C-alpha cells in the first residue's frame, strides 16, 4: 500500500511550479488525490495532461483537501483567499510557493480561517518556462525548499510543519526553515536582483538601433543568452515580486550600483589588479554553487525529457 502523506492535495494554479508539484506527487506517491483550482482553459489542459483527478474554477473543489498550496503570483493571493476560506476544513494545511514570504504572511495570515494551519514556503527551483506542460517531477530534486512557519507554539501547528517538511523531502528537495524576513533578504540578492539586472540588460539591447539590435541577437554569446533566458520568466510573477519585496531589492540594488561603480572606475583607470581580484573571488563563488549542485535544474529537466 502506498504511504501517502496527504489524502487530497489542492493546487491553486498549475504553472511551472504547480504542475511540477502535481507530477512529483504522482511520481513519489505523496497523496491519494490531486485537485486543481484554475481558469477554465487551463483546468481543461490540466485534465488533458493527467495532472489532477479533478480541476475546475469553483473553490468548492478544495473542500476535502488536507493540504492546499497557492501556486499563483502574489497579486492573486488576496482574492483567492476569500474564495477558498469557506471550504477549508479544521487542520487543513495551507502553504504557498511564492518568492516573497513576508508579503505572503501579510496577505494571507488574517484572510485565512483560524482553524487552518498556514505555513509559507518557497522552492529554490525553476526554469524560464511556464504553464501546465512546463513542469517535471524532478524540478525539486537536490534543490532547497524553504519553509517560513509562523510564530506558533501550538502542538498541532508544529506537527503540521513537520508533515509539510516530510512532504517536500519526499520530492527529493532539501528542506530548511527560516523567518520570512530573512528569506526575503537572502532571495533579494540570490534571485530577485539577478532577474532585475537581466531584464534591464535585455531591455537595453532592445533599445539599441535596429541594425545593432539585430546583430546583438544574431551573435549572442553565452553571457547574453543566459540573461535572455532569465528575462524570459513570467512577467506577472516578477512584477509582483519586485513590488512586494521592494525594500530588500532596493537595498541590494544600491550595493550592486556601488560595486559596479568601483569596477567602472577600475576599467577607466586600467586597474587590472582590481579587476583580477574581483573576477577571481566571483569565480570561486560559482565553483561553490556547482559543488552544491544548485545549477542542476535545467540538467534535470533534460534528463527527464
């Protein structure tokens, strides 16, 4: 008999993360049943792909779930919380996969019924692709999943945290726990700021003269191709991320601007020693990322294909 962790998991939204979660649930036997709350056209695609046992637009579909996960952009949380709250049973675990955890707490903590156990989360995994067909079960393997539980010493709540931790560990993710505020400061530097820089560089290329722009695209080297991959990410999601984590992003952007100015000065004055020092230090960081296998999401997708 399959050792299910949950009887029924409800996914609100079924893009890259939602569809990967559904596939992981199937692959690793994590729940007896999966239901998806989505727009009508997407719900039909979800059923066509076999990602869920039921999918639809009415929140009543979640009424028997013992785990519900928000897999939508942060901007949709508030209205969705109002829609699903009447159908959440006592003890139902409600989580999310959003990239800004304090915003998730601010939006959902008071909108969800007190008898539900809200435990925010965030997988440090993804690709530039989106939609139900973009997911793959191995997305979370060897990647970090961060849980940011509320300050709640209730024994039932703490048991729910352990159960959710076990759920994500069964997807082969590495689970860690931190506060929402600390999460947002870390992710501002490791994810949000790099995306902002990528969007800016690609937009700079778009604003070049048409002849030069065509050549930039035609002769794109690895560096620019990497930037365009990142800049192809879901614009709605990233708009919401920057607006909800703006303090941490602006702080990181200020630090980056100051460091960039130092490199600009080194180039202007021919300070090769300064450039070599910075490039050597950053090369070591890249090697550390490879050593921890945090560059493997695309490779995992290729193997799974």
